[in-house]
């Protein structure tokens, strides 16, 4: 089995990728503007929703329940979808999913497909797999189009091109659509996209989509979007192929009442996004007459086996944690080297790889907790980040390394009061050459790694324990004297 | 189904069972999932319609109020005001509401390219949600998408306050094709500036019929 998450396996570690992006003033300006706007809008519509915390708790409980019985729910979905005229395929990894989809497109004789925004297809590298077989995928979401035509990488889960401003988009559109004139107002650019795509919507016979929710009870699928490009791809073609991670299943139709309140408010700061499409299998004379669902594992079952990490699979891909993250807001998405950027990307990407790649990502966080606070399904991202840092260290480190020996020694010292206090006394004696104006700013050797990024306060003259002991002695003495 | 597909299916299901055993996930019954969020309505009938109209307007939808006695008149006004000479009519739309003097063509008679050329479409909804300013349309997925102007008739008794109320009403249609529509199609992909009308209808007119 080979897990793929876009190009993340070959991406440089976060600390190597970030500096160049931090130097890109235009990119930082674009990212800051976009995240500021969404964060502000989100705060308004979340603030007015009085039962927000109750919705979050229910969503989290539904997801935890679903994961616990994921095998049953997937089988139930398969049965219901098949009964409604759909075909369900299972893919253990990215290559298998691509093989299935490419095979279906060839079987139907397609040379082109129209695509609704799907992160899952970016995860498995579907476009590349299609192109390798001479099949042209047309991205139809405005931002995805900007990325595809500009040969760029997505930098955000919901707004993949937020790192580009209007002038940059205008340049890409003029060059790739062969336009002689084009304004740079968002209205002009949107109109150009509408004109460019309308003909493709009406002509191309095969659509490819992701799914926001798979409903086990009915075998139905729900896709959430704004522009209407999704609806074009879901309803006009003769054939529809939907690729979805296995964690996208929810038990019942009515569970949508929870998620459809949380997702739009979290993702785009809207009370409801313009369009939600729900369909079940095939309806004679209405919509695609051939419908396939590809259920994708690609590392998800590995995450499920980790008691602390499995809450990562609650994610509904709203992007709220990206917008609020002080690290993402500085670097943008490309520093993460994965199509899943930001805090959720920092825990999802390395776990999909079972920590074999992207192991620097759990460190790309200040652990401030803002991501947990905004998460609509209550994923405790800081907790998982720390857990993954632990895993990364354990799996990377040999027992003989300098750090491992130091830590082991320290553990022994810390386990015993006498040796701990002796070490404190030694430390107080040993630190004086390094103290300047009440601060330690530079330490030698391995300890220098710490002072390279933060100053240290010297050990105080007296510890709390010795102060307490003295105080108790004094009281005892006073009592005796009295 | 091909052999390989079956192999993947069995492998994935086996891994899920093993993972759940390893992670020692306790039992969590579906019925025990807490649902402390608002489900029932709190507003009175007048406030409910007011809220629905306010939310629609915030999405840049055009809102019109009518009585059962003057729906046709209202329709004629909306069409005339927008220079329309007719529209496509969704299956199941009450014919008595359509004013005379306009060209009304049935949904079933129009293919995709005819829909693409049509100036407008008139539909009814299954249920409308005041809290989010949404209308839910059953079927008619191409009709509510391709023409540039969508006119939807909402009867007052179809408006509910909360999303859970709407899903309770939709339970019987759970397997039908449903579209939740909240305002005209829109995007904010370029510099987070909301632009109305990308691929779906650029204009949404909602006619609320008071009972």
C-alpha cells in the first residue's frame, strides 16, 4: 500500500519552506486580508448562534459514534446507495482510487471531465493520473481554476487561491484564456470564468466530485458549495463519479441538521452557503444516469487506530483553524508542503503517512489553542499536536543519542527529591557565568538550542520548597517559644 | 464488481475493526448522542416571516409579498419589471397562479440547452428556513440552475424557523434530489469580495404567499 497526500512526501520540512514565504510581502498581505475577512464574518454569525456550543458537542458526538461503528455505516451506505442505482467502489490507497476513476472514465469513453472542488482528489493526485491517460480534467470552482490555470498549488482548504490578488488572477486568466482585454474587478474575473466554463458544463459528459457527507441511512450524498459550478457538475453530465474519504459518512439524514449549521458559518462566515445538493443514487430522467462512489482509505484506518489521533477524522474541512492560526496567517498554506495546510494539516498530513513524512508539521504551531476553540467538531488540535510531537521524537530517536541520554539522566534526577535538590544547588552555582542583567541569553552546547530562540530566567536564589521548609521551622520555633 | 475491488473492501473493513479494537473505542449508542441545540421554533408567525424576509434580503434576493388572491398579479409585476416575456414552469407548479399574457413552457418540454437559453424559471419549494434564509426545492435541479432568474413561491405555512424543523419535514423526501438554496449563486474566491451570480442564477425572487 502506498499512501499519497498530494506532493507532501517530497516537500521540504516546514522550517525550510517557511522563510522564503515570510519574505514574500505580497503573499503575506493577501493571506492576511483574506483570513481577516473570513475570521470577522465567522465571528459575527457564530456569535449570533445561541446554541453554537451545543451544536459543536453534538457534532463531535455524532462523529465519535460514527467512527466507532464505521464498518457498519460504510456497509449500510454501500447497500443503500447500490439499491438506489449507484455503484460503490473501495480504494485502499491513492493509486487504487486513481485506477478505478481512470478506468471508469475510459469505460465511458471520456476524454475530458468537469470537476467540483474536491480536496480528496488533490490528495490522491487524480488530475495527474487522468492527464497521464490523456484525459483532461477541468477544475470548475473559481479558486481551483485559478490554481489549475496558473499551475499553482492550493494554499487553503476552502479558498485555495487566497494567496493571489485580483491583478495576479487577471494575469493568469488573460494568459490562459487567450483574452485580449479583461478588467481586474472581481466582477470581471468572475464573469470571465462563467463564460469560459458554461460551454464545458453543457458539453462534457462526465463529472467528478468529492462529498461533504455520505448518508448511511439513505445512501445519499451531500455537496456544499457557493458558485453553482458544483450543481452543474452534479446534474448536467451523464456520468458522475464521487470520491470520498471513508470518514465522510454520517449515520442519518437528520444529522445534516447539525453539520449544515456548523459548516457554512465556520467555513465562509455565512448563515448558509448558497447551494447544498443532496441526491441518492440515480433518478430516471433527472441528473446523471450513471453514478459511482469511490470510498477511499489512503491512511485513514491507520489514524483510526490511534486513540488520541483519531479525532482528526472528525474534520469537516471548514478551514476555520487555518484562518485563526497565528502561524498559518504568517506563512500561508504552501509552507506546509501539503494540500492540507494549517493546524488541521499539521495533524492530518503526518498521520496519513503514519509519521513517515511531514514529521516537522506538528512543530509548526505555537500551541495557542485558537484552532481548538473555533473547530466546529471540537477536534483538540493542540492535544493531537503534542501527541504527534511525542510520536515523532520516539520514532526518530535512537536510545544512544545525546538528547536521549540527557533526558534519561534527567528523568532519574527528577524522580528523587534529594538528587533533584542537589541538581538545583549545582545549577545555581554553575549558572553565574551566563547570567547578564538578570537573564540567561546564551548557553553552551546542546542547551544553546533552547537559548537560541528564547531567553531564560536564572534559577532563583531560593526554591519554593526550601522557603516553605524555613517557614515551617520558624513557625515550629515560635510555637515552642510561646 | 472486480476482484481487486472486493479485496480492498475486505481489507478496509478489516482494518477499521482492528483499529477500533486497538484504540479501545467504547460503545456510544446513537440514541445517546446529546442534542442540546435548538430544535423547536421560538418565534410567533409574524416574526417568523419577518425574519425569513430579512435573511433573504441579506443574500441579495428580491422578496415579494402576496395574498392567495393576488399571486398572479404579483407574478406579472415581477416579470414585467424585469423585462421577461415568460418563463419555464416547474413540474407540479400550480397553473392557476400563472398570469395570462406570458409564454409559460413546461419544465419537461425543455432540454438542457433550452433551459440554458431561458430567461427565468418558476418553482415551488418543499420547505423554507427562516433562520438561515433558505428554500429547499425537490427535484428540478437543472431548472433551478440554468436560467438566469429563479422565481420561487413560498407559502407562509411552508416556512419553519430552525434547520432541525426543516429536516424533520423533509424526512419523507430524504431520498429525493433536494437542493437547499440560500440566495443567488455567489463567490468570494477573489480577495474575499462577495460576487453574486457565478454559474447559477444571478437573480433570485422569492414570492411569499400569506395565508
